[in-house]
């Protein structure tokens, strides 16, 4: 091959890589506008007395996102869930057909991360201040946040839960489902996503496994060591829920602890 041909080949390969990366960015833009994250694929029904921190974020038409209780007054969810105009949170039931509005439904005030623009920019996290304190007990508990130094290990088994659909473009479900998901190292995850992921994310599920997230429950927690909420469900690959695929992406809670704790302490955004 002569020098001219070699340069043309390298140029073509470079342009193909740029085009592929652009298409991935376009997918993320579409996700930010249209996809409210994720439910559970290949999950199982959650045990009745487990995951009592889970919250259903709802608008006037019903469930739109997941969330999780981190104090008596605050639920954590994904910032992009605000696109669907959430107006209330339901806590204290695994079955969304069994809601006592007087005791389980809470009005909310939204505290979206100030640097959030869309999921491409990252910072996909939001706190919801409840209209009254949650009554902790047999049906409602808070989940611990990780320490700033908490580190995930590749292939570490964590789990995720939600009321989202169980297949691509399916309907959300009434009963809470959960699934085990292995952690994907950030370097491997960035490579799979062609180095377009925002800062401060972690990856788990959807890659080298049949388990993962789907449409309907962004904002739910990635729970590791059975007790720490280490991630917030953010997005998957173009709403595709047929796994294995490329890794599912979560906001890394450990990177937002000062912001979260300040709001909880001051009891306001």
C-alpha cells in the first residue's frame, strides 16, 4: 500500500470513529428528552419485608420513576425524572395497586442538582423534600448512603429494584421487582460507551449478564453490600432492554455527598 492510500485508510477509519461517537451522543440526547430510565429485566418479585426504602415517584397519571428514602424528609431520585412533572411520592408499599393515599402518599418539593442540564452533562440527581415526615416502622425504613471513600470492585454483586417495564417498550409493573447486577469497571464501561460518559458515574448490569434496567424506574438505587445506596439509575443504551448489551449507567452518589447532606441538614434546597 502506498503512502497516499495509507493516509486515506487512516482518515476513513478516523471519520468512522468520529461518526460512531456522534451517534452515541445523539442517542444520549434522545434519552435525555424521551427516556425516563429504568425498570428491571430478568428480575424477581421483591420480598415483602425487604427494600422498605423504595419510593414510587408519581405524577397525576401514576408512576414515572423510582426513588429511595434517605431521611425522614427526603427521597433521592434522578434529575431527569423532573421532565415528567412529578407531583408526589408513594412510600410504604411494594404493590402500586395497594396505595393508601392518606398514609403512603406525600407531596414534594424538588431540589434538582444545580449543575444538571441533561444526562449527557451528568449530575443526574435530585432530592425530593416530603410534605411531612415519613413514619418509619415495619413498612418504611431509610437506606444508608456510602462514605466518600467507598469504592466499588469490578464484578462485585449489587442489586437494583423498580416498578419499570420488564422488556423494551413494555408497560410498567405494579409489584416491585429486583435483580442482582455485577459492577462493570469504569474504564471498561467508558470504552463500551466510546468514552462519552459524563463524570461521576458508576456502571452495573446490562453487560455480560441478562439482568439490567429498562424504561420506567430511573431514580432507583444501586444497592451494594446489602445496605448502601451507591448509585442512582440514570440510563441504558437507547432504551434497549435486551441484554447482554453495553453497561447500564448510574450517578455515583459518593461524589454528591456534601450537596446531599447540606440539603438534608438545612431541610431546604
